[in-house]
C-alpha cells in the first residue's frame, strides 16, 4: 500500500487521462449509458476525481474515496474550482478492501476504476469486490476496471527494456502463470495484477454481481499511431473514427489488445 500511495502522490493521473483521452471517452460513454437516471454514486479509488466530476456535473450526488490522501485533496480542490462542492457528500481516504464508515447499500451505482489491478493477492481482490457489493444497493450498477495479462504480455514483447523484469522469456512465462508484475526500475508503475480475460466475469459473478457487459476501454486505439490519426483528422473524419472506436469497444475480439477493460455489472 505504501508503494501505491507514494507512486500516485507523484503521478498526474488527471493529466494522463487528458493526454490519452480515448480510455476516458470510451469509459464515459458506457458509464453514461448504464448509470441510473438519478441517485447517489460512489467513486471508489477515484484518484483526483476525473470521472466523479463528470458524474457530479450530471446532477448526481457523489461520494469519493481514494487510498492516496493527496489525490483526495486534489479532488476536493477540483470540485471547488468547478463549483461542484454541493454535489459531493464526502471525500474519504479509504482502502478499497475496507470501506469503513460507509453504510450498507448506500449507493445507486458504484465505480471502482483502479483498485482491483493494484491488489496482487486474491484475498485482497475478493475483499475489495465484496466491499463494493456491500455498499451498493441491490440492483445497483457497478463499473470496475481491469488490466489484462494478454495486453501486458504483448507490451513486454514489444518494449522489454521498458518493462523489466519482463525483458526475458523466463520472466514473461512466470508473469503469464501468476499475473503479478513488479517493475524492476525504481519509480515506475507500481506492482499490479493482470487478469486473464476469461476469469473476469466468473470472478465478479462469484462475489455478488450479474454481468451486463465487458468493454475494451481503449478499443483498438493503441494500434493507430499519430501519423495514421492525422490522416483521418485531415479528412475531417476524426469524430467518425472516434465513434467507430467506441462501437468496437463492445466487440469481444479486441479485449486482449485493450490496455484497460471496463466491467459493467448489476449487484444481485
């Protein structure tokens, strides 16, 4: 936990989503599609509150939590800057595995778009999902983010020097077996757990949720370089391309090449 707090205290997550907007745009498209028409939404592991602010703008009441105290403070500041403070019912420093102080079945919808892939022990992941289930109302909608073993395998093969210790085949095979990755270079991405795609739905369904959909948050966008994007921009068809990428995000065949996945479920 200390490594995660240290990493995100220095990392600009809000800026990452601004610099790499496709993940946010696709997630937000499907979050809007499945959110209830009104109610109280919980953003668990919210970071600086990029999604929470957009949800608050739509008129929902929002409760926000994150493990990193600095990010909770940033979220408070963002809410104030945007004139959204009254839409927030609380800003909490909480571990996703123990949402102490939050009542049972308090939220009409809940987001958990970060914690699961930072929990390397199965018992921790189970506790986090059970806590999400506990605080969400029956029939409430949840959104949870995952990273996949296939995408990290591809990335390791493409850029081994940037993803040590996955710079040799023995390490990649070990990663394929365990799903755990701990960066060998100081200051790089904190330790994480990567799911096999076929394990995501059973895992969530076992611990309290009915699956609605599984979305590739970055679609096939990672396959399109800047020069290729520029072609569509110059043709005046960049918005049409974005619409296609959003549509393709629902195609199960692209899940293994998407950097993040968005699980959408209903609390049983």
